[in-house]
């Protein structure tokens, strides 16, 4: 089944906001065997939106629109969809009460403008939106089904997961060969080095396709099966992803939806270890990343953000002499930070980051982008020196990921040798 | 003049890569007075690409395509463009020598596959590509002009700046008005409430256009001038953004590229205040957000991530009795955290967050999404209670933004009253 995506909003068309929603929807549809044929971005212009919607409804049996469902004057999607399907807009009393109730819960009277969000095209079905005021809509006729979603990413994603994907999946003929993908995730190795490691697996992958998807600090390997019977696709995918995971070895951290945070927490939990962090240039980003996964409180105790040198000495206990002698951005201070947080918080594992995120603060000896990442476990202590140029954001993100990679490998390597020893 | 953008590539259509090129091109075109009417993303499929190109050439006098100019089998843009314009592909000998020379410079023989990159449609002009092997093309007929650019962002941007924008600008009547936009940023007020506050300004905005762009926890207001002489556009934009900023009052934090972190750091700097943070459910996200802006070390001292209750008492000094009596997620504990971090770190201002990010850990009395945000300054202390449902990520982000909004307003309000007092 082919689908089209329509992203609606002047901010997207004029380039003020990058349209990340369409990529998300396309990935999700791909996973359930629906291939996107075309994506169109159009502004908040009644005539042009109408033209686009008429074209896509003529061309495709499945359409997903995003955006233009807000309460303000330039939110026209509801009205234009109703026009294209030649339906009246009717006030949905239940929706209106739910909206009023939502505002009441937050202690407000519903503004009159929000009333329009309870108006839906005759015959359309409502997808409740627990995260916002704009409900989604499903409207169809003999040609096509249109899923009308809000543009705010968190709301769009929730409605997609809760209602749209399950319905499309149920409507898909399960016998039909679908596109299935698996993703093997790695951290700490570059794209071309990983491609070289996997060269023979990639060369012999057919009928599967392998693609390398580089991100800042980590690389995903996507394996896709298209046009194979479901059972065969699943077997082949399982075999190849497992071979890739083995080959990726210490850089491998998980598959599909597994995050680096998930992988680390699982290893720590297995090991019975707790962790605490001491951060400087990342300002709390490492702690935030480690606690992205639910249930992180099992193993994550907390941390100290030692941004100023004063805090490094007073709260964390790094020796002023060490700071004086080596400077805050140094292997010695990083090592001391990891040891100190471990001891202060009574954690099994201490992690530390100190670096120069820039754009200011660099010197010839210690340029912007110089970062030390350290991990101390009950068994071992390692410091990694990074020296990448890049924007402030990129340096901070890379420092966080690199420390997480180090943490994972030291936790896992020790798990393995511990297993070997028993 | 209206334009269309066509982004070509399976990786874009399937969502493996987010299309950031189109937004860049749209912004650049907007600056020279060209409005994008529609953006289409299409895959490496000959038939579908041909259909898209025929439609856009029929519809628009100016088209920019990106992608599909590489040397591999799925790079088909050159051929399909030649078909659509009914031209033959001819080998450009000069281009071929330049390509061979490029490879020689890097110490390689040119691979045979790259020969196709020297084939151009009859009558097309070549845009040399100093950053890669795929040259750009300009092809036109009586209907339309198509600029054919490579998809690699750094190459696309260089060709756009060097050749495409200057040519379009030269072709544009310089007397003709351009599109200019300004953005007013707000935090702490919902989209519809803000729209209501600004209703009369929006109603009288013409010939300017006003749009509300909601994000999680904050709303931007974009004001656009299209079809006005430059000087008049600037004056009108300045007047209206200033009126909107005034009206948005305590929710306003800046314009255009200003981030919330920028705005807060500037207020703190003006005030001569330092800040430290105590975080629980956000895991370090507040510190990370406050240090996004360069130069944050002027005022940001650091923080304690007190994820476990043990850390709340031992490192931060929250009384165990308080925790026992009220629970970790309570107004009393939040207040105590803000006071404690302020005192421990010797900061002028202490911020605190404690909440239940979920998905687990909620109870009927304290459901997932319940968060207390607190700020204590030398003059005042305020706690805000949030109670939003939502995903773990959304709860954490909202908690961070809400605390930043509170911090900004308390720093600014006090600045104002201090000014009033002198």
C-alpha cells in the first residue's frame, strides 16, 4: 500500500522550522509495510492546501496530514478537509466538554477560540489527543482515507502510535509481503570504519539491503527486507542483524528502539551497580541522558554539576592544587571528579566530564572541543580524551555520548570477565 | 515570484534522513523576496520523479531540485530532467577533465561510474561544484527555470550561494518587495490565551501577517511582511513586534534567534546574580538547558542532581523528616531543595525541580506528570505546581521550561522593581 504525507504550515514552507514530523511518520509507516510515495509541504493558504489535498486524495489511498489544527485564524486544515470531502463542519458536544474540562483542570476558562477545535467534518472519526487541545481526525470515502493529525511533534507521535498505526496495520493484508527493517545500533566507531568491518556481510546481504545511518557520535546499521514473505523476511533479518551485532562487538549496544540509556541501565542492573555523575561542560546533559529511560532510579543515584571551579572543590572535593597544576580541563581533574562523585554519593560507578565546549575559552594548548571523559568502577578506571572541533552543542553531545559509550563498555566488559570467572 | 522545491532521495522519503535542505533553501529564497509555494519530497523512482517534475514545471516559473546527482545507479535526476525537457544527455568534455583532475588530486583514478556526472542535458548550463563531484545544472524553457543541485548539504549550500541566489536576485525586479519575518518568543502562556491577548493587534496587523507557532511549553509569534518595500516592511515589523512584545509582557522573553537560556543569562548578568540548580526527575536537564548559551559560566555555578532520596538528604541537605512527612514530590521538599542549593553553592538564586516523570511511580494522590518547580532569589521564593499528563520526555521538558520561565520572570520582575525603586 502506498501513502502520502502532507505537512501543513507556513513555518515549514518558509523554512523557519525544519519538518521532522514527515520523516518520523515515514519511518513508522515503513515499519508496518507502508511505503511513502510522496511528501508535500504546503503553507497555511486555503487555496493551495485545497489543491494539494485534492491531488493526494485522487492519487493515494492513504494520506496523513499534519498541522493546522490549532485554535487560531491560520489553522485551516479542519475546514479545508471538510471542503475537499464536501462535508459540513459540525460541533461535537462531547469533544467540546472534554476541551472545557481540560482547561478547567489547568485552572482556566476555555478561550472562545478553542471552540473551533471541537468542530469536525460530518462523518469523521475523532482521535482523542491526551497531550493537547487539537484532536486528530479520520475521514474517508471510496477513494481514500485521510488521517488528520496535529503538527506539534509530541502530540502527532502519540496519536500516530495510539490510533493511526494500529488501524493501518489492521487494514493491511497480512499475507502481503511487507517491508521490514531492523536496526543495529553502535556507538564509538565511525561510519566508514564500521562499513569496513562489515564489508563482507554487506556484500552478501542480498536480498536484504544494508544502509549505514550516521548520527553525531554513533552509527546505526539498518537492514531492510522488501518483497519477501513475512516469515522468510523475519528469519533473514534475525540472522543478519545478529551477525552484524557480533561483528560490531564492543561498539554494539542494542537493536531497534533500544537507546544507549536503556542498554547502560540494563548492564548496570545486571551487575548490581549504581552510578553517579560529575559534569562540567555538559551542564547536566549526561545525567539527563542517563535518566531518559524509565526506571533509571534503580541504578542512577544523582550527580554534581560542577560548572565553576569553586563547586569542583567545595561540592565535589577536587583538590585546588590539582586544579591549579593541571587546569580544570585535564586528565588528572577528570579522574579526580569520577573518583570523588563515586565516593561522595556511595555509587559503584562514577562518571566524569570536563571540557571546553566553546565557542570561547579555548587556548592553543587546550582548544575548544577538548574534552576528558572518565569512568571509575570498582574494578577499573579509564579516561578518554576527545579532541573534536564543532559547535558548542556538538561538543557537548559528543562528550555525553562518548562517556556513555565508555560506561557501557566498562560495565559490559567486566560483566563478561565476571561471567568467565564463575 | 513563486517557487517550488523538490527534494529527491529515498532516504528523505523513507524518513531515514530529515530533509533540512528544503528549509535552508526556503529561508534563503525568502530573504531575496521569493516565496516558496510548495515543497515536494520524492524518492529515487524514475516514474514518480518524472511526474513530480512535470507538475512543478507546469505550475511554477522557478524550481529548485536537490539530490540524485551522485554516480550510483539510483542517481537519476540528470536523466529524468533531460526527459522532462525533452533534451539529450551530452558528455561535457571539460567537465569530464575537471572530474578526472579532481580524483587525480586526491591520488585516485576516476571510477568509471563517475563518468555519468559529466553528462548534462543539451542546452543546460553547468554550476561548478568545488566541494564534490556532482556539478549543479541550470535548465530552462519558456515556462520555467530549474536549478538542479546536489543533495549533500554543504555542496548544495555552496552552489546556492555562489550561483543560484545571485542569478535569481539579478532576474528579480529590484524594486519588487521582499518577504521579511520577525519572531517574538514567549514562555508560560498557551497558544489560545496568547492569541486572545493579542487579538486586536492580529486583527489590525494587515498588511503584515501574524502566525502562532506553538512548541512544548512555549509559543512563538511570527510576523511576516510580504509585498512591501523593504524600508516600509522593516518599520512596520519593528512596530508590530514591539507592540506584541509589550502586550506579551511577563511571558515575553526575546526575539528572533534569542533562546530562553540567552534571555535568562542576560537578566542574571544584568542583575549581578549567580544561579545553581537542584534537580530530581529532570536528571540534569535544567542545568543542561541553562548552559546551552555560550558564556553561561558567568552566572551558572552548577547543581546537584538529587535523583535518589539519599542524595537529597546527604548531598543537598533536605531534612529526612520533611521527605518522610511530605514525600519527595511535594511543595515543601521543592522549596527546601531550592533553598539548600542556593546556600550550599553560595548562589544568589536557587532553582529546584522534583516530580514524577513516569511512566511508572504515580499514585492517585501524586499522578505521573505532577511536578513542583521552585525558584528562590535574595528577594523572593516561589513554587509552581504542574500537573500535566504526557510522556516521560514531555513531562521532563515541560518541567525544565516551566522552571526557566519562573526563573526569568522572578529575575526580571525584581529587576524592574529595583529600577523603579532607584
